[in-house]
C-alpha cells in the first residue's frame, strides 16, 4: 500500500469477478475495470453518514447518537455507492474511541456476511439501493486535534473523546510544553471549582498521581491520560 499506483496497476491486470475492499486507502478508478467485475467496499459507518477515510472520529466529533457498518458497491465517489446491506446501532456514553473501533469492525463482519448471502441469492446481480438522504463526510486533520483554551469545557472534552486513542490524541501547548492528551473528564466538585475560579484558562492548577487539573474558561478538566513531547 506504500505504492498505490503500483497496486492499482496490478489489480487492473488481474483476472477476477469480485473485488472486496475493507479499510483500503485507494480510490478505485471504476471505469478502468472490466464491466463484469463487481467492486464492493465495507465501510465502518451507517452510510451515507460519515463517508471518508477517518469516520470513527466523526462519530464523536459530529455528536452522532449511533454507529454502524455498510456493505456497498464502489462507484466513482468516496463511499457513495449503492448499498447492499447495512446496520445501525445506538451509541451509549460508556463507549470510547478504542471501543468504538472494536464494535464497528465486528459489526462490519456481520454486515458483510448478511450482504454476501443477499448477493448469492440474487446470483450476484446488482441489488444495491441508492444513498438518498443527505450525506456527511469526515476526515480528521491537525486543526481538529489541536486544543485551544479559548474553547469551553464541553468543546475540549468533545475533541479529546473524538481522538482518544494512543495513536492519535489531542495536542495542547501548556507552559511552552507540548502535551498529547488521550483522556479527560470534567470536574464537578464545587469546592474544587471554587478554589481555582480565578485561575487563568490553560493553567495547570493541580498535579497528582500522574493526572492533572487544568483550568478552562468555564470550569476545570481532569486530564487522566497524556504524554509529554
């Protein structure tokens, strides 16, 4: 996958009937494939919600109340092809990003099995349904992962939850030191909030047991998992 052009060139020369893509970072030039060849993708959201390369972050960042998985035909767009089979599941507050990845990938397997049975029953004729409702698209970028203490507590916590796994995280500059923050929660203890009411946003007001409290414009955040760069 380091050489996408080479990979595509090889695919275009291979004799096959069905191509199944899962997590493949390539936009397939569908018109270059043979007309009888079927191109299928498995996507870890309930399309047309959250099309794009990094949709799992968007589940939290765009405040979705559900997650899902979709088996669909590949067309010239990005995750825009006709839907073969899909499933939606309600999202609960105890699910973090790492757990969401696990749940969505497991759901992809279930959706694929059911979609494959549909295709076999139809003798692999086109059975897709068009994506007819308004779509959303999500790809994470540096700006999304950067924390500004001009934002309120809820916004900061939303960002941290949206990118809260070890390979991602949110970047914060505190006292000229760069932190990558993976997990945080809001302080609701009134005496604590009162004690540091006059502290400046972005100021670490207390450090303890490999955690720290940082003042925001409207409260205090407890940072539970982080790294210093």
